[in-house]
C-alpha cells in the first residue's frame, strides 16, 4: 500500500513539473508589437486577394505609414516655419509660428 501511495504522489509531482513549463507564455500574456501590427494589417486587408493583398501586406507590415499629399504639405510648411523661427524664443516664436502655419 505504501508503494502505491508513493507512486501516486510521485506521478502527481512529475505531472505538475511538466505542466508548468516556464518557457511557454502565459495564456493571458499580451501580444508582441509585431503580432498587433499583423492583426491590424489583416483587418485592413479584408476584401483584397492575390497579388493586391500581398503588396498591401508588405507595405503595411514594413512600418512605413502612408502620408497623404496634404499631410506632406503640412510637414513641409512646419519645417520651413521652424527654420525661419530658429532664432526666436518665447512669445515671439509662438506668435510667428501661429501666423506662419496659418498662411496658405
């Protein structure tokens, strides 16, 4: 009877040791940045097929966000205004930047 009890106890401990694999991620662990990006790109690629989907996924996963012409124009304007205002400080700079960026 003691041998049977010892066998059961040792098998329970052995089972627990194999079940608790420290290398395996926990069930509630968060996704990595790449996994999150893949999920987002897959959602956006809904409806695309074949080469169109491949091209979209490649661009989406590359990490380079698309910039619209309006966004690029705003960035260029900001760069130019910052270059002009490099010597200014404080309120003078704030006023200049406000007028510079609001010009069309």
